[in-house]
C-alpha cells in the first residue's frame, strides 16, 4: 500500500452512505516551513508538502510513546470510577514531558493537584517518574502502583527502561520490598518485570 493509499484509508475509513463520503476525525497543523501536518484519531501522522504526502508515521510507532502513555492513563482513570467520581483530570504533554493534574469537581477554587509527572529521554530510552501522588481520599486502592504498571507495559513494548526518581523514603522502601531494582540508594529504583505492582493479599 502506498503512502497516499494509507492516507486515503485513514481519511475515508468506513462506509459511504447515500453518496456521503466519510471523513475521519483528524487535526491539521501548519508548520513554519509551509508544510501541513495531519494527525488522525487513530494516531497515524502525515506530513504534506506542496500538496504531496512526504512522510507517514504509524500511530503505534515508538515516536508516539508519549501519546500512548497519556491514552493509557486516561483509560485507567475511566475504568476506575473512584478516581473520576470527585475529580477531573488534565494533562500537559510535550512529547518528552507529561504532567497529569487533578481538580476537585466540587471545588469553587481553581486549585489543582499533581497526579503524576514523568520525563521521557528518547536518546537513552529511559522514562523517569518523579511524582506520583494519589489524593488521600484515593489512597490504599493501589492506584499509584497500577498507573506505574500501565506505564511499564508501554515502556517495555518499546524497549524503554522505567525509573522512579526523587523518591521519599517510605515509597522507596515499599518499592524495593516489591522487587524494584536499586539504582541509587534511597533515591532511584528501576521497575522491571520482577517488580510486583499487584496488591498483596
């Protein structure tokens, strides 16, 4: 399949009904060099220059690991009503830095809390989680460990390593007890396949 055929498939995927042509949801951006970028909801990405498609990146490609992580966190929140009952969530996603924030639905103020912060180093293929804070009302449900597990699944798929950094002593000790590998004493651990991120019975 040519790059043009892939683009047409993404643009017109689905049936034509009563002569009406289907257009799938996508975002268009105009770059400084005059080229146009197109990103479809399925993640597939294209660059168009002078009316010709010059680049295609599959939505499942490692290049979009940041989007994969953001999607996984939102999906996790949606599947856990305790998390979405009292809070709304927003993210800041700059390809190599992801911040997730929480805001109380009933709060009259605009104050918001940090849910998780992580940095992606594409050169070293490392991901560092420096904050993972679950509101006290959500604690003891294993949500923090489960979010780490979701990120680890994506990291492993793309051969990235996952580290927890800038840790408080209590969390550091709990993660070491769960089999996280010590990288720097009381500061950094690596999450591996041997790390237990399931709740202990």
